[in-house]
């Protein structure tokens, strides 16, 4: 009987301590993480059995908001390397070999950076992954750099990256503030 009571009391102690242990849940990030696929909405199409072309790429990025701030030439200085979003550096997964600026990029995971200027951005695909910000950006790990024109656009409050199908691949369109930049990505024939 003493053993049964001891086990019962021990169970109550474990239950009470489990109820008092709390994990601190962080608040929702001000720049939530998002992802875009090519083809667009690939996971949804997949579960609906509506996929008409194979998965080629996915970009994962945090979406900062304007919140009344001047971004380019203010928050993000012209000529400085930028993580192409907020928080962790933006990453792109290629599920097949692609071509960017006449450079073959093997399937795999890479980091995206940009160096914005008023009239152009230099977009960089880099081998280093799993990094926060652009504080440890290493140009020796660049796979390709592309100079792209800046286009004026209606104001986009939340930074957005979307893929747009083209005849030979897709453009990765990047929108924020009153500009957008488009990176052509060509699909290598299998």
C-alpha cells in the first residue's frame, strides 16, 4: 500500500511540475518569413493533383514593411550589401540546374544578396547559407553577380518576391517601396 501511495504522490509531483513549466514563446516577428515557388503555388497544386510542370525553385525570405520609412538611400544605403529582405539572409533553392547571366548554377541551396543603387541593383547568388543579415557576406563565395535596372512601380508596403513565367524560364521579381527589379532565370534543358 505504501508503494501505491508513493507512486501516486510522485505522479502528482510530476504533473504539478509539468503544469508550472512554461516556455517563453517569442512574439510575432515584425518581418514575417515567407516563400515563393516556381511554379507559383506549387505545394497547393501538388496536393490538388494539378501540377503541370516540375518544381524548379523556391525562395525563402523575411518581408520587411515600409512603415513610413525611406528605404533605399535611407534605411538601406546605396552601395551597401543587403540581405534582400530582413532577418536571415534570403535563400533560394534550385531543384534543377539553371542559368543566370550566362552562368550555369547547379541545383542546390544558395543565398541571395543585393547591392542597390538609384538606377540599378547588383543581385548576387552566393554559396554561403544559414546566415543572418549580410554582416558576414563573403564575396569569394559568389556564384554570380548580375546588374539589373531599377523600375519604378506603385508603392509596395511589404517587400515581396514573386516568380513570373517567361518563354525560357522565369523572372524573379522583387518589389519594395516604389521600385521593382527583375532577375531573369533560364531553365537548362534536361
